[in-house]
C-alpha cells in the first residue's frame, strides 16, 4: 500500500508540474523553429548563391559564411549556452529561463537548418539549372521556380530532423536552468530520485518526437505530389 501511495503521489506531482513545463518547451521549440527557418533559409541561400558554382559567385562572402556556420556547429550545445551567457544577459537581462534559452537555441539551430537547406539546394542537378539559364531565366526565377521547388521534399525531411533536434536541445537546456520538460526530468525526477516523474517526462518527449516525425512524413508525401 505504501508503494501504491508513493506512485499515486508521484503521478499527481507529475500532472501538476508537467503542463507548465510542456508549455515552456513548446514555447522554446516553436520560437526557435520559426526563427531558425528564417535565418537558416537566408544563410543557405547566400551560401548557395555565392558558391564557386553558384548563381552569383563571391568567394569572400562564401568563405566568411562557411567559417561562421562551422564555428557555431563546432560547439556542443551545453558549452554554447555557457559561451553565449554574456550575449544572452545583454539581450534578455538574464541567463535563466525559457526566454534566455532562446538565444543559444536560435543561434545553434540556425546553423543546423542553414546546412540542411543548403544541402537540399545542392541536390538540384547542376545540368537542370544550366538548361534553365540557357533560356534566359534570371537568378530570381531560377531560385524560386526551379531550385526551391525541386528542393522542397528534401527540405521537409531535413526540417523534420531539425525540429526533433531542437526539441532535444531544449530538453538539454533544462539542465542549466532553461525550464521545460528537461528541467522537470532533471530537478523533479533524477535529482529527487523519483522514477515516475523521470520516466513519465521521458515518455512525453518520446510521444512528441513520434508526433513530429509523423507530421513530417505526411508533409514529405504531400511535397512529392
């Protein structure tokens, strides 16, 4: 009976703390996804256009962007959080909480999304672009009507992976004071030796990942039509 009582108490505690944490996680992931898609798309387009074989080659700009993206991607996420604390404090006034976590999340995720979108652009056959260019199409027309259109299925797959990675990063950020489901798992589960909360939070994260992947799969199928 004592074990049952403890389990019931843990379940009640889980239901009481999980909804605010889930809301924080959705907030962090949602803002990060939207911001990183915008920033990542801009970076990917510039990287693609300024490449040696791009529509508007510019070695200096391309090299600078490549180095910048690679530097950000070189940092393990938790170390990036610590390295960006001065910038985070200047922008948000604090280094703790879900809003503060957006700074490293957006910076890290934007570099990931940029590489994924750039790779999708590069999958479009160079011969196809040259053929369209021979008909007198402008760079804008080539990018919007050929490259972007052909790259959509690959972009959908890549962004699905990116969203799941962002969810994982938001959970990791919880270990250093960001809040969300990661903080619940660490503070109320692992540190308090409460397996019900620990594995209950893990189960919620698994369900979220399954849901994101299912939506991504459906969008991928539609993009092929």
